[in-house]
C-alpha cells in the first residue's frame, strides 16, 4: 500500500513539473528595473549625466523582452522588462526635454552666454588672456562654474571661480586663464560648496595682474556678479 502511495506521489510530481516548469527571472529585466533609480536622479540638473543609466535600462529591457519571447519556457519577467523599458524611455526623453528647456531659458535678458573654455588659453600658448577675453572686457555675460575650495568656507562675497573641481580635488593649481575673481554685488552672498553656480554680471580684465592667497598663478579675469543662481 505504501509503495502504491509513493508511486502516486512521484507521478503527481512529474505531472506538476511537466505542467509548471521552473522559469528563471530574466536578469536583464531586473537590471532594467534597477536602472530606474539612478536615472531618476538624472532629472536633477546637477546630476544630469546620470540619465545615461536610462539608456542602460532601455538596452537591458529590450534584451530581456527578446530573450523571454524567444525562450518563454526558460525565462520569466516579461512584464518587468516592458515596465523597465517604458519607464526608462520616459525618463530619458523627459530628462532631455527638461534640461534642454533649462538651457534655453537660463540666461537672463541682456546677458550673453559664455562658456568657460572660451576664456581659456590653449596649451602650449602662454597662459595669458586670449582674444575672446579681451573682446568681452566690460560686457554683460552669463557663465557657469565652481567655487574653488581655497576661496574659504561659509558665506562668501568674494571667491575664485573655476570651470571644474578636477584640478583642486587632486591638489593641483588652476592655470591663470582657468580662474575668475568673482565679486558679488548688492550685498549678495553664497555658501561655499561643490555646487555648480550660474552667474550673470560684468566681465573685466584686471588692469594689472593680481594674485590671491593660496594660488600660485596670476588672476587676469574678474566678474562683478549681479545675478546668482
């Protein structure tokens, strides 16, 4: 009797395995879902490069859909894959549209956008103001940059602006054409930190080369800022 029950149990398991075979969840589908979180951070202007994770999520989702469709008896997670693909695509399109709108509207009226690299002297030329900087002397410009950590801490009215934090974070000294002495007007102050700033104001060439504490190179550029974001 026991033998018959054992045989019936084994037969039942065989039938269950045949009707409901085990299917592994596609790792690509899971990856597509995971990529959503860092991609969401890409909607914040300061972390816009993280929108790249949305591309990774879309690729993973597409791969998962193709794999699951081709091997439906081996892999599951089709719903996850489609969800990851759609959400990542929405984040990518929405993020690009958002940052494009910000870029198109961030320059105040009456100011001209200037990229920091336009003021930098190319190597191996002498590290002195270039023709673009000379032409901008006295003009109202809009510029983005970072406060150099050597400018001080707390709330600042005056600081040194640099195009990126790469040099100072590795202990190097910025070149002269990589620095702008910024003076905030109208009683404005800004907290020292690693946030990228948007500045609008008058750009000037210092009539005489100047040096600031903790900086080895001379400072040729100055900007009197009227608007700060």
